C-alpha cells in the first residue's frame, strides 16, 4: 500500500514507484483455482483458474487501502460467474478491462 500511495509523488517519482512495483511483484493481485465435481459420481465437471492485477487508473483512490483492489477484482469475478450461470448456449462471456476511468 505504501508504494501505491507514493505513486502520486511529483516530478516523475510516481512513475519510478510504478516501475518498482512491477519489478518487485508488489502490485495488487488476486488469484484463485477451482474444481467442480459431480457430488454423486465424483466426476470432475470443470477446472479453472484466474489471476488478475489491479486496474490501471489515472487517479487511484483505491491505493489508500490495502484491500480495495482485491475487492474490486472479486466483485468482477462474481459478476462474471452470474453471467456464466445465466448464459445461453454459444454466448461468450467477456473478460474485464485492464483500464478504468473511475478513480474510486
């Protein structure tokens, strides 16, 4: 979180901090793995995994808390799971964008 807040440093300091975050792996990420099984037969129906990185913003108010980026990613996954459960055959569920203009 401290590095994220320092992204607002003037005179190019913010850019240096962003580069440091990426190089050290300190940027916010969330990952999961899942395996769905048939409860009667034990047969594996589906396996999936995903890892997301925080969204890129011009102004990032979420950087002031340690959990805000993760919470946003998990909410997007929840929406995607709802869309997946309600999709019609052949319908493709779009992934989320890496950019946003919403600062909060």
